[in-house]
C-alpha cells in the first residue's frame, strides 16, 4: 500500500509546490495584522478541496481554523499549524521578494515557507495521497491552524477553552521541525515558555539639544543602565529568584542528551563566532540549550537613527525583551520579579508598558507515540530520529499538554533561516517529510 502512496506523492510534487507558492504569496504577517483572514480562508480552501470539513472560529484576534476527517478509526491524529508569518524586513537582504516564492538550487524561497506554510501543505498532501490512491485512511484526522503563533498566540486560549474535546487525540504533530546541521532529522518533544515585555522610559517632556547633556538626563542612557542590571557578562540573569523554580532535567532526558552531538564547531562557523557565551562547551552547553531560561534584548529604540547627524538629547527610550522560560517557571511570577528588580535597582521610572507570553510544556520522552514517529522516520529517511527533549524556542504547547501528546517534526533543515531573510525549505525534505507522515498514519492504524 505504501508504494502506491509514495508513487502518488512523487508524481504530484509540482502540483503541491504550486499550492505552496500560492499560500506563501499571501503576506499574512500577524505582527502587523495583515492578510490573516485571507490566509485562513486559503488554507480552508485547500482542505475543502480534498473533502475535509472545515470551520473558522472567531476570537478577539485572528480566526482559528479547524478541519477534520472522521473515518471511524480507533485512533486520532491531530496537527497543529499556523498560517501567520514573521515580518519580512529588511527587504533589501532578500535575493528575491519574500512574498514572490522562487525555486532555485533545490529549495523554495519565501517568507513563511519553512515556518510554517510548507508543513501545512505537506500534511494536507499526505492525506490527499490516501484519497487519490483509493486507500482507506487508517486514522481520524484533526487540524488546528491558528493565525497568531508568531506573536505568542494571545487569543488561542479562547478557542482551546471552548473546544477541548475536539483537541483530544492519541497523537499530535506540532508545527515545525526538520534536519539539523548534520542532516539528521530532529523531533522536538517540548517548547520553552516565553515572557515578552516592552520597557519604556521618559526622562524629559520633549527632546532637547544635545548641548544640554551637561545637565539634562538622557533616556537612552538610563534605559541602558537598567538593561545592564538584568544580567551579567556571563549571561546569568541577575533578577532575584529568577532560577528558583527551574525543574532539572530527568534522567531519561539526560540520557537523550548524551546521545546528541551539538556539533559545536559547525555551529560556531555558521554564526561566525569562535566561542559560545561564557566559553560554554560540552554538557554545560547542552544544559543551557535545553534547560536554561534566558533574558534577551530583542530591540532598542531611541533618538535619531537616520542618515547623517542630528545632535539631540532623546526624551524617550524603549526596549523589547524576551525571557525564555522552562518547566515550572510561572509567567506572573517572573513578571513580578522583573518589576521588583527594576524598583529595587532604582529604576521605578522604567515602565513595563505591556507583556505577553505563556509557560513551557513537554511530551514525555517515553510516550508510545514518540516510538511511532521514530519508527516512521527510520522507514523513510533511513536513519534514527534524533530526540530533542525540548526546543530552545517557544510556542503555545502548554494549551495542548493534557489533551494530546505532541511531537514536532517537519520539512525544514538547518539552512532554512526561519524568521530571517531568504527563508527557504529543501524540496527533497518537503517530499520525504510528506512520506513520513503517511507512514505515521499507517503505523497509528496498527497501534
């Protein structure tokens, strides 16, 4: 049976690349609120075309799309995806326009192709392979496709609270994944949480002539001093109590890490560095990658940054910061500790203008569904799946944690540059990733 399905996939590559191009041409940038409903309807249209039932659920933000196919099977497979993408700026760093998909050198380039539209199309394609080959789909299928993942999914909880029964499934495939720097396929079993804050400061009623810096306070300097208090040169966060709720890795997770080679020299070459933060290496580096919370400045804005000079003393300054959180760390707790830290350091004038985020979550490393994914990967890619206990990135996995065991795999690779200019996806992985999904469905039917 699998040969027929694989044959259909091989014959229909061009058709689904065109489908993917159409979807990637929609600039559905959630940070700007652009074209989100258009993208939701485009995904719904693809699902409708293969006979799945679809429904758009309104939230106070972007709509959430559900789609399902009930074949009265014993087990159910759920897919979580998102149709929104990151902003594409700076545009001048793209070799081809970000929303005009281009194929070259065996890859398809477009904003959102790797994160996450390629995986949406791959998953629909896998289902279509059963239908076009006149084969019975061995599992019930459910999709949840949201439109605000790239802005921390602020309204997804509204949908989840009303639709928990729909979300219950025996296994789930999370949105992203692919091959690592060595070409080995990775599976991610968890995600760190995130707290994203915007700090704002106003020291003057209006900008002043820079000559008056001799006696007037500088907003950017004061904000820099506040930011400098948050962590030391080794990267350790200086907020009192920041690490007190960090849950250590389990013995099984540590065993999984012992089998992972982070290929430190390759990573350093890729990022153009000669050493990692605080000269970390080996187990210490792995511990940081998988289980260390972080504090990171995402951007700073103040004063004049245009061409030439403008001698100005800025009245206002702003910084965007993200904290990556691990299991047991509480969003409100860290937010309160940040406020207390700023106040105790004498920066009570630095406002937390707004914040958003969610906690960390993981799927147990020994869950039977993980074994199904591992077996399916070996059958298609010909090598053992590398199990990553969690990802250093974040997503709303916590909303699904008690409803479905999630494994994150996908069609990307180390060079996909998600969130960066020239985002791309290898076409070979697009094809093989789709075949892997077919095998997962087949194996679930035998479960």
